């Protein structure tokens, strides 16, 4: 059995899709949710699905021993960032080479980097008069949104699109592609 940890701090809709996708799997399991924001929807989701969750604060997250020990105790094979806004410490990146992925709601390398998340990304895409946007699933390295891209999927940006309508298109792409991309990465 391969074990997935999801790091998230938002509503957790992507985490929910991933959990749903693997709930009857015999070889992949979502075993841990790591969250840095009390009251996040993803914590309720973890509770409802009977998945172990871990709340982290800056001290526990950036002091490498506690989080690495938890990941090791849970025998985690892949770390999935799904709306987790903190930089992953180098100690974790080095302990999980090629085993940490993130999803970004735009077509990297454009519209990424520190501070580019949520509605800000979609507003920037609209302001940039882009005809297309999409999602980028990529490996995580020491720099925000700069790791190697694994998969991108595209949607059109119409003139009538606003942040809300574009975010819905992007979310649909995320939910469709993210769970399956994880299986691809954990293939033997
Ligand atoms: C997604 O848009 C993802 O691209 C970004 O954070 C958001 C998480 O949304 N990294 P949710 O909490 O899964 O709904």
C-alpha cells in the first residue's frame, strides 16, 4: 500500500476529490492530512472520512523533526499540496525527492510565484487579456511554483469571464485531473 499525505489549508475540495477517488483503492491510501489553519474545511473533511490529521504551526512545521517523524510514522510515499500556502522546508524536500507535488490554478511559468494564489491568479490572467488559462501540476522545489511541470490542462478565457466564472472552470479541471495524476506518479 502506498500512502499519500495531503497538505492543505483551505476548503479542501481537491483533497475531497482525491480522498473520494482512492477510497476503495487496494494500493493507494490517503493516510494523513496536514493543515496549518484552524477551522479549515479540510479538517472537517479529514474527520468525516476518518483520516488522521495534523495541525501545524510555524514552529512545529519548520522545526524539521516533528513533521518528518510524522511522515515517517505514517509511511508516506507522496506529499500532495492542495491549497497549502507555506513554502515546504528544505528538510522535507530533501527527504522526499520527486515525491512532493503541487497544483497551481494557472499555466505556469506565468502567473505563479509568492503571493499568487486564489482569486489573485485569476484576476491577473484576466488583466493580462489571456485567451487561455488552466492548471499546472508540478514537482515542488525550494522556489514557489518553479518545480518541473508534470501535467497542464487548458481552458479558454472568454471576454465575459470574471474571477468567479474562471475559478469555476479551473476548479473543474483540477478536480478532473489531480486525483489521476497521483496514480501516475506512484506507479512502480
Ligand atoms: C486550488 O485552486 C489549487 O489550485 C490551489 O489552491 C486551491 C485549493 O482549493 N493550490 P481547495 O481548497 O482544494 O478547494
